[in-house]
C-alpha cells in the first residue's frame, strides 16, 4: 500500500471518529458539544436576526404619522381662535356676516388672520380655546395679500411659534388647524403639494409665494395656521378651489411676517401707484426687433386717472408700458410687483411705446390710497 492510500485511510477514520463523538455528545450540555452545535448551520434565524431584517409594520408607520400630527396640533391648538364678524346692512342694521379663524402671534394679544374674514366688519368677536371672549379690534389689513392683524385684550395668552417658509420642501407634512365654532378646533393633514404658486386676491392683485397643499380646509378655517410636524406655523390658510378637490392654498409665513410688521406699525401696507388702468397686450414683432425690446408683451394703457402721476407725466390712452425702473414690464402683475413703497416720491424711469415710437419718460409714483 502506497503512502497516499495510507493518508487517505487515516483521514477517513478521523472523520468517522469525529462523527461518532458528535452524535454521542449531542445534547449532553458539555462545552465541546455546545461548540459543535454552534458550528452547525441553524435552519432558522435567531430572534435577533429576525428583528433586524423584519419589514416595518404598517401599523407602526401609521402610529408615527399620528403621533407627529397629534404633537404638532397640541403645540399650536391653544393659539388658534374663532372669529365672528358682524356688519352693518342698510335698512337692516347690524347682523352676523360670517366667521373664520386666526392665531395668536404674540403674548400681548396680536392675532393674525385673513383680510377677507374681517373686511368691512362693524364688530369683531374673538373666542379663545378656553371659551374666553376678550375685546377685539382691527389694527390693520391688507386686501392685496389677504392678511389682517387684530388686537385682543386678555392675560395668559399662548402665542404660536412662527417658522420659515423658505425652507419648505414639496412632500413635507402640512397640518391645517382652525377653530370655526369656538371651544374646539378642527384638524386636517396632508402634504405640501407645490410652492411658489400665485393666487388672485379679492382686490384683483396677484399674490405670490403661495403654498399649495392637499390638507383640506373645513368651513371657517380661513385665517387659521398651516403648521409643520414641529408645530411651527409655515402659512396662513386662505382659500380653496371648490371645483377641484384637494387643492387648498396658504399664504407663506415669510410674507405674512413682513406684511404683519407693517400692519402693526402703520395699520396698512404701503404701496405706490401711478394712476393708470390697463390690460396685457402683445407687441408687434417689427417693433420688438427695431427697438431691441426685452419683452414680447406689455401693459396697454386704457385709462389715465385725473391729476395722477401718469397724467402729469403725459401718458396717454393707447401707450404701451414696456419698462419701469430699469425692469421689463410684460404684464400688469409685473408692474404691481415693482410699485413698492420704496418708489413713493422717487423719480423712476419708464419706457413706453406710442404707436411705433419708443419714448423714455420719468414718473414719480405716489402712495396708494387703497387701504
């Protein structure tokens, strides 16, 4: 028998001996048997391994979502108020004209809400979450951004924490809270569907930086807060498109804070005006190429107010405004954005097209009296 055959035979005997020892000691509790057992592959994973690789339960996810909504709501709910409005009607006297919501933004009694909720009110009643009805009056409103600030007189008020809408992302949790009936609040939750939308205010002016959400607005929720999962206010609930289900809008809180500061300080939001009525119109291609214009449309002047800056500058019906203060003016809304309070009393260059001629004029806007 050669050397290779002898080695093979010895190896086979060692394997048989190990098998015999393993079967004899299996389950006897000795350390050697435990090592052999541990070395053998387990057909079923250990409980710890099962926990690490187990899929997340839908119920657990739902509970996490519910906790986020509940915690955010509890942080803000004590700041949400109900607003009842009365108006004077000719021949009928004073009568209830509607209701809405608002929220406290400072502990000294400042309440932020929508302008359309309180506009034209002869009397305003505010109900807190604990049932108190403090005296309330309107400090100021701005119909062009649909915002208003009220003052209430009551101690121990809870102010909502204001966030920053510039950090919002589409898909983020959005919670709409309102107090349409007093004593209790209503809550709907959804996500931020879109950012940077535009919405037409009741005054006809275009509101920018609007938040679109699918958090449904219940009746009476206008003026209430739209909050994130941390309970920070990110918007002011404003409008819902009735024919389109699930489309609701809120005014971004960054805009609201800026406008509210002016309303608190001066009772109005200052803007400038030039005194023209107009409509958007297209420019002829030859005119655009000949004068090297930066726009293909402009603002067609259809009326000029008497004694207005436009009349004093010499603007005429039929002129087309294409540039103001060095910025292109392709539409009425574009001109509205440029007529800020900084332009009040400031001489500003304006470019108009009269027939086919390009004219450069200077105009001094005045403060708008629409407040």
